[in-house]
């Protein structure tokens, strides 16, 4: 979400290497990266840059821009950490030119931490205590045996003192120092980490007998897999099982190979008197210091990657859900199903305005089935209902049966309402969160939370984007393990996709809620509230420029926001398009070329015909504008007021019900993708539980990433592969039957 600040943050300088590093990683040019960094540092938002600065960035989209932003933050943090480490080491008078060069050349935070580790302030260790007892010179001899003259035992006896009982105690202390030196060696850590990651085995067992009574983690009770091959969703499941005390995971690395490599590095002559002592120190340091740290680092790094994968999956699903096709200009009856407390029914008009509500009690324990049908028939006939939206929670399928019967009876009676009305199951994930929120109380102060939920369910079908932005995206219910991942990174990612979705569609500044407006580029939460307050006090905005009067919305914020705000009935038709006010003069010059005005009949056709007769590059040069900007202007003029979601498949509406008992293997069905995960997609086919299309059943060829094939909200054709009635599971395939493919 974009926020305004009164003081620009102090940003670390961008070294010449940064754009090159980012460009190489993302496969774009350093010039594009440098231009993007300059725009970001100047306070421009991602949506604004993606839409209105294409000439500057070379047409980078929101995803690429966010990747640049993320990598820039990492490299700036890397630079800051390098400076901190160098300063700390210099203050200890231990900074050498070679060490400084190594730290400055580090390309990862892990490398900087490895190099800084020997100098980083730490808690009191066994090696520190040994040094305090004066045993460092003995440790130096172990590390550099060429310094030894005479017998090692004889040398050790010279260190006997009040706190050193005998020669063995002296050698034990020296070994503690050597163990720490070895464990803090950057090369040792890097090698151990690399080998463990490449050859390590993740072994998972049940933490204790009976620890998993519900068999939730059954597949991990006796599990082993090469660490590098563990899928992200499985690692997150194992992490969750460990956190819940159900599972115990251990990492088995190639210990012998690592120890042998360390020995070659620190033992010059295996026949020397000190070799055994150093070997003992290495073994101790590996078991006590290196191995636990490497396991933490490796699992932490893989968990971070798994988090990133889960966050990307969740964010992708959220964006797809937000951008589902709206069901505009339809009066909708929303039903929040329930058993004991009944079903709450709310009617909203074509604009989402609340018209009224009532409760029905068709299910246990009241079982007022006939009365519930009578009430629904009455409101459908009298309220001119077009669609019924049923929440998919508790009692949803029983309520679906009720609605299907009502529709069937109305259709059989030959009434117009019976032929036209249909229903859809709507995800009610997060509806209860919204219902009890301050925003819901502000919208409907006199209504019960359950009625607010029914209203939200109805509105979700009318305009998913406008309604779902009122809910914390983590509660939308299209992710996997979203509550287990890094919550700060998750929130940043979700704010980004919500911001992208809102600005892609655009916002009617005269009807949008503050919850929706806060995601418009440049506006933020406080200014969004100010927009609504200004609208309530002064009336509707007549133009985009009127928005400048809103308290707290300065010139920079207006520049960022203006192109994404719509004024449908304003004085200037351009105010209802995605054309930015800064390009209005370009539009005027274009229309002057055509000899027409903005309100000319068949404006779209005239513009299209003109461009068919001229090369766009020539027109762009004539108008003194870039080709990408002119392309966007032409698209907006051809389709004024266009909602990009209208090009997507409409929601699947149903009139009758399908149960698990109706399914047969091989049956062909149409369904809606409800969730996409690493291993496949869950599809609503009209029965109680969503069916699973495993990634291996998504097409004739190997599918690496399910998101490349489907997205949340897609309407797909599937066939039933397998039915597990006792477990309520349905396996589906999107592959065509062999005879179909041969046609």
C-alpha cells in the first residue's frame, strides 16, 4: 500500500555495480535498472512507473519493477552491513587491507557475516576462557606446528598455573581455541554449508508415540529425502509439524567429507605431534559449533526460499481473485448459511446498495424448509433478483439444495424470474473478519454481524475487487501455509498485488470506499479517508482536478494518483479513462489532426481508422510523445471507461445442484479454480468439496508451475478421475481423452 511521508528517507548511495548486478540477475539492461532506481528514489510508485513512465524504463511491468525494488533493498542492506562490519573490525584495530577487500567484494549477506564472525562481539565462550588463562600461545603452536621446538607435552606443562591443573588441561584449553578458530573460518563455513545443502538428507520422525492422533502429518511420520529435493510446501509442512511438537526433523550431512576437508586445511603434517590434537579440536568444533550453525543456516535459507515460494503463490492467487470478472448491473441476494442460528439473507441493488434482510431457518434444528422456500420465492419475485450468492461455509450445500429447489419450482411454473435467476457459491473466507471490523461497523452500524456477512457475500459476486480489499488479504483463503511464513514479507507482497490490482482496474472517485481508495498509487490510508470526507461534505467530484482540493493530497500524490482515478460523469470525458492528465494536451493535438472533438460521435471508430492509415511511429513523432504512451492513449480512446476484468470469463452460475453421489469416473464437468498451489489446483465443480487437479493432470506435457496453466477464477473443463466418497475427495484431470485429442 502506498503511503505519503513528509520527509524523504535517507537512501544509501547507488554504486555503479548495483544496476549492473540487478540487470544481470533479471535479464534486462543496466540503463533500465538505473532509470527505475532514479524514479523510485524520487518517490514514484510502482503502478505509476509501470503505466506512465514506459519510455523511461523501457516498458518494464509491475513484476519487474518490484523485483528491482526488492533487489535494490537487499543490495543497500548489504552495503550497510559491510560498512558496519568494517567499522567494528577497524575499531578493534584488526582490519587488514586483504580483509577489507574480501568484505567489500562480498555479494551476499551470508558471506559478510562469515567474514565478520571472528570479530563480532559474542557471549563468553570456552575459547575466551582459555585465552584468559593464557593458553593462546599454545593454540598458536597447534595451528602452526612449525613453531614447536621440542616435545608438545613439555611445552604444555609450561602453561600450568592456578587455573590450569596439568598439561592435559592446557592442551584441552588450546583445543577449545583451535575449535573456535576453525569454526569461524569463512572458507570452512562456506564449504560445510555447500556440501550439506548439496548432499544432506532431511530425516523426519514422529516426535513421540501418539503425537499425531489425527494423522494430520501421516506422510512425515517416517520421512527421508535429499534436502535439495524437498518441495517448498513439504518443508513448510514439516516446519509447522515441528512447531506444533508433532514432528522431529534432523539434517544428516556428509560429515566425513566435511571433516576431511577441514583437516586438509588445518593439518599440515598428519605425522606431526600436534596433528592428533588439531584433529580432536576439529571434530569437537564441527560437532559443537559448525554443524549446528550450518544446519540453522541451511534450513533457514531453504525455509526462506520456501516462504518466498509460498508468498508468491499466495500473492498470485490473491491477485487473480481480486481481478475476477465482476457481475455488474445485477441485483443480488446474498445468503450467509447456518444451521442453528439460521441463514441470514440480504438483498443489494445493482450498485451494491443494501436494500433489506431477513432470516430463514430451513435446517436443523428448526427444519422450516417450506417456509424458507416461500420467503425466498417472495423476495425473488418481488425484488427482481437476478443472482443468488451463497457463502461456501457451514451449511452451504444444504442451502444450495434449498435454492436449487426454489429456482426449479419457479422455472417449472413458467415465471420469468424462474427462467432468469441463477445462483453461485461464493467464498466467504474472511467475511466474518470483515463483519466484525471497524469498517463494517462504520458502513452498517445498525446491522448484526451476520447480516453484514450476507451483504459482503452478495457484493463479492458483484465486484470482487471492491469488496475484498476491505479484508486483510491473509484472510482471503487462497494460499497454503500463509500463516507460517515471514509475515512482514507476506504483507509487503500482498499490499503490492492489491495495489497493482486496484490500479490496473481504476477507481471511481465518487463511489469508492476508503478501503479501496487507500490502494490507489500515491494516496494511502489517511488521504483516502480525507477523500471520502471531502466527498461527503462537498458533494461529488466533477473532475480529476477537483481532487487536488482534498486535504493532504499534494502535487506529487496527485501526479501518482490521477491516472487511476475515474470520474464517470465529469465534464471532461478523459477523466473517465486511464489517460493521465499530463497527456491531455497530446490527446488534444491528436484530435485536432482528425478535426474532431472529444464528444464526437463514433470517436473510437474515427481514431481507429486514422491509425490504420498512419504508422504509429510517425504519429508519435508528430505529437511529440513516446510510442508506448501513444499506444495506451489510443487504447483508452477506443474503449473509454473499459474495465479490464470484463474481458475475463464470467462467474459460473448454476440452477441445479450436484452431489458427490451424482459423480461418476470419466464424467465431464465445468468448474471454477478456487486455489492454485505448488502441486496442483483445487476446482469447484458444484459438489461439497473442491476437486483436485494434480499438476501431472494439467496437460499432455510436463507442467513445472501450475500458475503457468491456470489461475484463481479461471473456468476450466475437467473430467472426474477418482472419487473417494468416504473421505470426500475428488481427483480431476484437465487432460483430454485420447479420442478427443485425435479429432
